[in-house]
């Protein structure tokens, strides 16, 4: 039975909670960098499901791994061992240099898990008095939507009306090393931060910021927790965005592209000192580390490395950036980014970024507005030179039309 796409959107609007405001397009198929709507129109995807589809839509080798594993064993819970979990640990440890891994499902679960582990580490290893552990976070952060996380958000839409919230978090400006240093005290157990603030509009900190952060964390015995759920796994042209400043976090959070968009998979990557505080029964997840998730994640990681997608992100990101910056338009106030994590800021007088995202849709590009005046651009890492150039032409047409 074929249902008219307008009927589908009406049905979704009528039956679903209105916690999203999607562009008016009903997608039915995807392959590589492209998706197709119910009317057969093709689009170049410049969002990648918020960087979950780094390997491209419906990657055949990841799909093959998923189909093969789904016919064998999908879920055991962690009450028993399975034959995929240890292999997943080995693969991701070899790739990232991690010594201990905690598998979860969603990015938000990885963040919550890290908060729990680092607090427990603070009490049992650092010696912070019980109930006094503090974690420093940044203004305009985005780490997920759970109650624990929105409690330390500064976005009124994310936290408004959901309190009371859990204490134990201190907020500082992103990219301000002096403010971070001033916020550290004897009860500080961790600093939770995104290498690049994605939801805030692809905000990149000043050069040297994270080197300074790393030094302060080491000096004061503070756990550096990098949320690489969006920035990690090749998006910025490096496996992990921390590599751009040559640092290493104590705890790294990955998700999204860890499954190539096939299945919710996330992980906390750390060491024995931090994750070693978790004992049987103190933390867990029914689906975390299930054999289907592990098989999918292993194939997704393999695709990133063997197909040169990380290197391609660096090259195509530079090409995309150069092309966007060459556009002559009075609407554009800034183009910034790293790898294939890019943003175009529009003059507030333009009336917001959403109308331009709608115009881009009409020209065959799906991009998403964020923070009113910013167009965020993050295509799958399989994008080619010709596809980048084609996209830049469409952006030029749209942004010049409104100039």
C-alpha cells in the first residue's frame, strides 16, 4: 500500500509528540551520500543523521555484517558472554589506544555512564568527600536529552520546564581557558566538553585551548572527558578530534557513526583507573554490548579505516570550505569548520537559516539550520570531489539569490 507523503506527514503530526520540527520531506531510501523522497526526488544529504552516517547510507559491508549476525544471535544481555563483545573491544582498543571500554547504546547513555564513573572515581580514587563531586561543563553544550544532562544545559529549550535538576555541575564559557582554570577546586573530578560544539553551530575553540585544558587537568588531577559523539570517527578529518591538538583525553565518548547509522551503539573509552571503579551490579544496560551491536560496530570501524574515509574527510572538507568561502554573498558572515563538519553563518537580517535550508531542499540538498542563523553542513565521509563541487554550486545559487 502506497500512502501519499503529505498524508504521512499529517499522520505524524497528529499522532506524534511535537518535539521536532523537520523539513517537509519524506525520505524512503538512501545510498552513499544520497537519499530519495517518496516522490522519487534525489537529495545530497548534508546532515548525515547528525554525523551518524559517516560511512554513507546503507553501507553494503555494514549491512552484510548486520544481516549475518542477526541470523545467528542478537541479544544475550550481559548475564552471559557472547562471541562478538571481546572482538569489538579488541578492534576499538587497537584503533583508539583505549585500555578499558564500556559499551552502551546511545550517546546520551555514554555521557550518563561517564558522569557516574568519574564521580565514583572522584570519591574512591581522588578522595573527594562524598556528595561533593563537581564536573565542569561548558556554556552552550549539547550532550544529550536525559534528565541528568539537560540539568547542566544552558539552552532554555532543552532545560525549560523539566526541573528540578541534579546538582554537581559548574558551567564555564567554551574556549575560555582562564575561566576553566578559575572554576577548578578541590571537589572538581571532571571536565566534560565537546572538542567542537556541534549543536551550538560548529563552534571551534581558539588554537591551543585544549592543550591548556589538558595541562590543567593533569596538574589538578581532573578527568578530561571529551564528548566525541559527533566529532569522532573521522568527521573532522582525524579519527578523533583531539588529535588536532595532539592531546589525549582520560575518557572519550563515541557513538553515532560507531554503527554507521544501522543500530544504536555507543561506548565510553577510558582506562582501568576510571572504569575500574565500576563493580558488578553498579552499572549496566540490557542492550549494551549485545552481539548484533558489536558486529555492526566492528564493520563500521573497518569501513572507516580500510576505505580511507578519515583521510577523505580531511581533503573533501578543505575543498568544501574553500568553495563555500568563495561564494560572494552579503548574507554570509562567516564560514568555519574542520574536516566535513562545517557551518555557514548568515546575517541576522536574512531572516534565519531555515528559509535557506528550504531553498536548498528545492535544489537537491538537505541541510539543517541550527541556532537560528547557522546552516550546518556535514555530508557522509564518502563524498567525492564532483559531489562537493556540485553542492557548492547549489549553495552559491541559494545564497546569491537572497543577497
